[in-house]
C-alpha cells in the first residue's frame, strides 16, 4: 500500500498515512481536527544508470550471444 503525506491547513501539522488506492483521502487533522490537503512528494523509488536490468539481473558469461542479442542486453543467456 502506498504512503500519502498530508498537511493541516490550520495548524500546519504534517503526517503520513498508509492507504489503499480505493480508500478515501484523509479530510481531518489528527492533531486539531482541521481540514487537510494531500501533498505531492518525491518518490523513494527510481531506476538510474545505463541499464539496470542488463547490469543487475543478467548472468555474467563469456559465452557468445545469439544473433538476436547482438546489440547487447539480456536474452536469457
């Protein structure tokens, strides 16, 4: 389940809630009962690098690659 961040418009209290996609968004601050707004946050998940699949999950072998794999990458070798 994803985590969502909220901020109270009255007391500026920030908090996180783990909610299902189907759950209704929070509407009330747990501290003061004021109205809250959902914040947009940077994700903690990112893929970086030239080829995370080829570099992190392909077996490292010296065997020649089939013709279909001549361009590189992982062909289940």
